[in-house]
C-alpha cells in the first residue's frame, strides 16, 4: 500500500466483507504514457447490493477506474475482486479479460448493436453463456417487462427514443445476471427533464434488483441524489468516500467542499479546540469564529480554511458586525435563479457567496455564519487531499434501504 | 420486490479454454510482414551481387551501384522522371483542387453529372487511358489528323514529356479531387459563413477561408501524385518509348525485358534507390498528414454549407469543365471503343463504313488472349475477396485490439504504397526463384494474386480503416463485457457492421486488380497472363485494333461491376 488517502469502509471491520459479494478495489494504479497517474493508488470497497458513485471532474480517473473494473483497461498495479472471485491481481499477473468477469455495463452512448434487434441485443450475452433457448426467451421477456419495454423486443435500436435506448442498454446489462452493474454516465445523453426522471427510475430499478452498482458521473447533484455512497476523485486520487449527506455536510478537503455545492472559504488560524468546538481567528479581520464540527483534527496554531455553504449563511440587515460569528460584507453582484437570489459579496477575507430566499437590502450587510454550518479544513493548497485523515467513523449506511 | 430479482451468483460466459486472440493476431501480423518483406529482401540482396541471384559462384559487390551511378543514361532518365513527375503533379493537383472547390462549393450547373465524369479516370487503367489518348491525339490520332488536315500543321506533340505528363495528370486528377472533396465535406460550413459575415465576398471567401483549410489535403495529394507519377510505367511506356523518352519505370522495364541479357544487378540497384527515395517522400507525407489534426474543424458534420453563387461566371466555368471532361476523358475513351470496332480509325474515312468484328475475333480466337481475360476476372474476384478480408482483419488488429505491435503493423500495412508496381513484380519473381519449394507457384495466378494483394494493402486499408474508426469502440466493449471474446466480437459485431465497407472495399480491389499490369509484367508467364500484360504484348507487336478491343472489354467489365455493385449492394467507392 502506498500513500492511500482514504478510508474505505474497512473490510476488517466486522468480518462481513468476507461473507458477501463486495466489490473490493485495492491499491489500483493506472499510469498513462508520460507518467500520468490516471488512477493513483485507489482503494475502495463497494458493499454488496449498494449503489456507489464515482464522482469527479473530467480527467479525474473515475472512468479509468470503472474500465479497470470492467477489464477494458489493464491497470499497472492493484487488485480487484468480487467476493471470492479475483478479477485482477497485477502482482500475480492475473487480469481476466472482460468477457470472463461476469459483469454488466451500460455505456455512455448505450452501445446498442445497430444491426441487431432489441431482442438480439439482449440474447447476445445469454447465448454466450449457453443459456437454453426457452430460458433465454423468458428471461428477456422478464427483464424487458421490468424496464417497461415489453412490446419493443422486435424493434431495432434506431427505432427507439433516447430514453428507450437507455432502458434497453440497462436491460442488456442485467439480463445475464451479472455480479456487478457498471454504469458509465448513462444519463448524460438525455434531456435535462427526462434525465431527472431517469435518475429516480434508475435508483428504483437498482433497489428492486438489489444489484451491486458502480456509477460514474461528473454531475454532483446526480451523485448525491442516486447513491448509497459517493467516492469523490480528483487527479487520479480518491479524496473522500462517504454517504451523500456526509460528503455534502462534512467534506474533508477543500476540493470536495468546492466541487460539491456552492462553498465559500475564509482563511483562519485555530485559537483553541475542545468540547466539540473549534474557535478560529480570521486572518483578514481578526474576528473570532466558532465552529461546531471538528471532524478534521486541528490544534491551536493550525492554519485552516473555514468552509461554508452559500445556502447556510444567514443575512442580518440589522445584525451587529461585532457579534459572534457575524461578519460584515458588501454586495458586489447578484443573479436571480428562481429558487433563490444568489449573491456575491465582498468581505475583507475575500468573496463570499450567499443564496438567500429573498432579495437583500444593501449594499452593506452583516452575515451570520452558524457554527454548525462551518467546516474546518486544513489549509494546504499544495496537497488538498493528503492531509485528510481517516474518517472518524466508517460510513455505515450499509443497511439495505428496505 | 422479489419478482424479478435474479439470483446473485454471476454467470460467466462459457468457453474459457484457449485464448485464440493472440495467436490469430500474430498470424495476421506475420503474414503481413511476410507479404511486404518477401519481395523486398531479394532486391536488396541482388543489388549487392555480381551476377543473378539464382546462379552459383556469385560474390558480394558494390559494382552495381557504381555502374548505375556513373551511367549517363541513368542520370538522364532520373532528370526526365523528375521533370515528368513535377509537371504531372502541378497539373493534376491544380486541376483537381479547382474542380473540387467548384463542384462542391458553388452553384455550378450540371455539377452532379460532372462529378461522375471527373471521377471516370479513377476506374480506367492508365494503360487504356494511354492507348485512348494515342488513338485521338497521337501522331496518327483521329483529332491530330483532323486538325492537321484543316490547318496544315501538326497542332501538338503528344509524344513529349509535356504530353505524357498531361495524360498522367488527367489519370491522377480524381485522387486530388477525392481528398479535397472529402476534406471539404468535413469542413464546418460555419467557417465560411463567418468569412462572409466578416465582410468577404464569395470568391474572397473561397480563396481566404476554403482553400487554406484544404492545405492538408493538398499536401497529401501533392506527395501521393508525385510518388505515383514517379513509379508510373504504362503512360510513359506507351507514349514515351516510341520517341525515346525514358523514365525510371520504363528504364527498369528495358533493363529487364527488352533486349537479350537482363541486367539483374542494375535492376536491383535502381529499384533499391527508387525505394529509398519514395520511402523518404512517403515518410514526409505521413509527417504532413500527422499534422492534419491541426486543421480538423468540427468533425464529420453532415450539414451541407450554402453553396456560393457564382453569378456571371456560372456558365463560362461550366463550359470549361465540360471541355476538360470531353476532351480529356470522354472523347479518348469513345475513340478507343470505336477503334475496337473498326478496321482503322481516321477522320478521312467515315468510321461507320469500316465497322468490323475482326479485332474481337482476333482476341477470342487466341487461347492465351481469352485466358488473360479469365485470369484477370479470376484474380480480381477470388484474390479481391481474400484480399479485402485479410486487409479488414489486419485493420481490426490495428484499430481494435491490444496487440502490442499494432502501431508497427499499421506502418507495415501502408508501406507498399512506397513500392512501385514494377518493383513488386521483380521482387516477387526473385523471391519465388530464391526460396526452394515454392517454385511451382511462380508464374501462376496464385503468385499474381499474392503480389496484387500486397500491392493494394494500403488501398484496402484506406477504404476499411475510416469505416472501423466510425464504429464506436463502445460497441465492441459492450460485447466484451457481455461475455464475447475478441474473436467472437469481430465476427458477430464488427464484421457485420463493416459489411458496406467490405463490399465497397471489394469492388475497389476488384477494379484495381483488373487494372493492374505493372507488377504482373515480370511475374506472369504462359498460363498466367492478365489483360494488362496481353495488352502490352499486343501493343509491342503493333496491333492497335486488338489492343483497343481488349481495352474495351476491360472497360466493359469495370462498368458492369460498378453498376451491379451500386445497384445491388449500394457500394460507395468514394465520397
């Protein structure tokens, strides 16, 4: 193990990993020509039956990780296994070709074979698995019913709408009862409205099958909405692996805080830590800010960033700038986005973004930063991730949702 | 929720067994390597030998190079070749570019018909084109005599470097035309729109926006035409050798086949030097096209740009193109067809009073002539089918596999472009002489098929490659994840999707094999004649009537194949 930064749900925790069919990715490395670490020592365990999303900007290594799991790319290091079945173990020179892995995959373009009907597309994998003819027919009928396309078996892909193609692709991926379902941005080709519906539908579909699922997207809203666990990646590294609410509420690095939601950062120095609180002095004004959350261990004297979501900041037109956790600001610009007024405000410590339900009377305002909305992050711009310690507790949303 | 929930244990596709993927890929790579190296190695070897490579007591020597490099005939020939090549290239690329821009980007009338007529030389053997031009514009040609009778002087001299270059240029115009129209089709028309918005008029836009965007296609066309012209045998042979104009290809022909003793060492030395020069040019061309990405505008947009209105220039320009097409292509080809059906063709006698079937009787009355037709059809059909399948598999290894040497294999597949046809023939002949055990194959249609396939790997590769690249790799990835091996994916997904490209590629190879003569000239023997070799033989005997008949037969076969493939299979050979 090299400098792995994250704490995946520990497999040694209770012994439940060995019992199940968890997908375990251990110390995965993929180097592209030119010494580019597309995947940089990534380890994570995807618990059986869970929906896990790999989230990050393009080029972060999420698709490469997915392709390594699928066997479409050969990693330079690491091990991938589902339960007892080892799919990849570079140290033993074992890399199963994709066709021997027993996985299902939905591609960004759906990749429906244009010269085959929907039925033939679905039958392809079943025939290769030597499933008897009558069973092929019943299984295809079953799964097409499941995706609500029972009557379209004889159509060709070009005769289907985008949403229908996406469902056929999904049906094809699960019809052979794979160990794991892999989804490579399957919703990105849909219109915004259809896409939101597809999101709910996909989640429901996955829960009905109870199939272990790895989903790749760069859309943070999608990731939060659909997943049991979200793995945020950047530059080939896994930065944080946790349930959606934790990713959102308690990011462990500036990158994660910045990438997900709208976050402002204020530089500060920690004054004292204790009693579930941290008190920090803003570098800019010297004002003291109290924070409730201390996931990230800090000690007095540490340089930190105080991160706060735009919608958690309260605007107090008549607030006292001297009061605790109140800072003064000047309105710089705003846009109206329907559900909120989004402001950019100037403070001595830099710009702050605020999403307010009503228009603010300005230009001078006081902002209240609730202690429980502030996350203390290490201020280490060089390596935003490497300081992230293991999470205090492993994410435990491991119960099946039903 | 239990209804459809499948059991958890995964089913993995059956048939792990032996992985055929690598053996098959290695097999294809080895065959391809063999095809390319097979004819070249003996040439290199022979160029350093003091006597024919099949004789005993031979010794290594540099004498061949010395003899050639001190021969004034060689230097003179080289000079003529370069002059011929440069004039051909300038004419051909110039005409081709202007035609491409005018016929695809403007509102010229008749452009659909003209488009087809401009492409005709693509399907015609250069040998036939040379005979056709000689029939009309040669010293005793129909139009030459017609004009001379009128004005009293000989109006032009076809049997000159300029005349030969003009015919060669017309033969190569379709290549530039194809690359330029292809490049124009991929150009985002919004770039031209932006030029208009910025204040440029239509002609100004063509010159400042459209033409510069064609630069990669033009660079490619220049080098391709130059390389092809330098290796061209037929047109200089037919139009140049009667008056002693000699280029490198005809020089090799003379060294090997004319006169008594063939100069093996000399042939090999000239061949090796030609190969080196052409390889350098082709390498330069890959450098040029390697940069093409720089010019790729929004890729593959099917939307057609608004065409430019030429206004007053419309009809004059159309007339000019019609003149080019009729004088350059239609008239000569009609002339040779007419000649095949007349005792002799002259403007002084009404040809329709001299109609005869004698030329065809001559052809069909002689066993070896008939055999050459059947051999050509056989090689084109069977060799073409095997060839296109082999080339498609090769291209799939290059573009759709993890074969470690696929990059190298692509280079290898494109290399025969740098090998002149006549050298391919010599090389294969010597390889068959040199390697024991395969002697019986020499001088059979099998040997010719192998040589033809090798010669046209790049052509087939160029036809199939883009079609493979247009198929999303996710389609094969989906098959792999579904449980198919690489080989199974090729057979069930990629080859079916490539069917249109395979049909087009086959027709392309069929026509090329039917046209081919230069690599057969050294390789054929009694029993393995093809149309091209028979035509040259008849021409050397001075039988212009039967030559015309054979040319007409070749044109007819090509025409039938083109029409049938387009009507029945929708084959598209270009565009």
